[in-house]
C-alpha cells in the first residue's frame, strides 16, 4: 500500500471502484467454491478412510496366507505358479467432474470372462494357503481400484482447495483492503483539492469586493 | 487401455500377478525410482506399491500427486502395516483444511 503511486484523478477513482466490485464478487464466488469443495472433499476422505482401513486389514490377512504358502513351497515352484497367469486386467479411464476438478474413474476389464480364472497353476503342487491368498486378493480387486480412484480424488481435491483458499485469502486480506485504501486516498485528495479551490475562489472574490469598495470610497471623496 | 502395476518385495506382490496385474519385484530392478517414472510414462493407470518401498522413494511418488494419472497407492506388504497409507490421506486433509480434523473419525 505504501510505496504504490496512486493517481488522484476521477478516472482512477471510477476504475478502482469497478475493480473493488469485481474483487468482492470474485471473493464471494471463490468462497462458495471453497465451501462446496470442502464439503465434497470431506465426504470422499471419509469414504477413503473406511475403504483403506478395510483393505489394509484384508491385505494383512492375505499376506499372512502368502507367507505361510511361501514357507511351504520352494521359491521356484512359487514363481512358476505365479508367473504364468491366465488372467489379465486392464482399465478404461473415464473422467468425473467434481466442481471442475477432473478426477479419474476406472472401469475394469478382464481378459477372460471367467472370474475364477485366477488360479494360474495346477492344484497338485501348491499349498492351499496360496489358493486362499489368491482368492482373497481377487475379492479385493474391485475395492483396490475404488481405493485408487478415491485417493487420487482426495489428492486432486486437496490441491484445488489449497489453491482456492489462497485466492480467497489474497482477495480478502490483500486486494480488497488495498482497493479500499486507494479509494479513500483518492476521495480525500479530491475533496481536499475541491476545498482548496473553493477557499481560493472565496479569497479572490473578497479581494475583488475590497477593490471595488476602495475604488468607490475614493470616488466618493473626490 | 490402461494397465495396473504392483511394485515391492516379491512376497508381497506375487499374489497380484495372478489377478492379471503386472508385477515389478524390488530385487529385479536397479533403481526403484527409475522404474516408477518409467511405469508412469507408459500406460499404467494404477501403481500399487508396498509401504516399505514407497517410503524410500517418497519424493518421486509425490511428483505424481497433482497429476490425474497415474494413481500411486501404497499398500501394506508382508513386513506389516506401517500406517503410511493412512498418513498420506491425513496429509491431504491437512493440506486442504490446515489441520487434520478427521483424525479419529
């Protein structure tokens, strides 16, 4: 505020007043945007937390099965059973618009239609713990993809909220006060110059009247 | 069509292979961060990564935070749940709100 040169003219005043109105309207809109983003964000975060807790518990259990299976089988046969998988998963990515934040939405496609095609090995040489782990993981596929969607939505929304919040704060605490100050400065300057021109006019008028009075007195005496 | 990847130690991610995800065991890559960037450039939409590996290349993961794709999801590995995944959500809340208001919710 200090240090900025302001032209105390009427044109500048009109311009600043217009900008102040725009800034106020922008501030209100951004504030509304922030509030709505926040509401949506908190909803998604709650869901994400719930989903993640569920998945983490399930995965920990799966990992236990996996560890047992691993201890029962040698490295080689485990690698062989896992590496030649029949199933292949692919994703189609669509976009969802949350308050003009684009978040990805995934659609899963499996190569083979049979959801039971997850056992890529014969049952003869593998541990049943492995079957359990694989079965549990296959049940988790969809939740895992949902979790990925939700977490990305969380991250993208939070960065959008951060940006919006900064803009709101900048308008509220910097731009609007600055405009108000400049407008007051110009009004005061203009008022001051008006007063000074009035006093000058009054003074000139006084001087003119005095002059005429003196001239008339002189002519009367003569 | 996008693919799904899983990165981490062998035991934690072997199971994902049977679901048809592409697995990248830790002991087969020279530099996990390079692998991650490599995957991100290809058409992998979702990358699951074990928490223990994620914690080592956190900076590289954070680079993809504000991009729509890929999604990098930390998952607990066989070595146990470190709570890093939950912390990441808490961080997002903190970034948006200013403080973690949903701690116990």
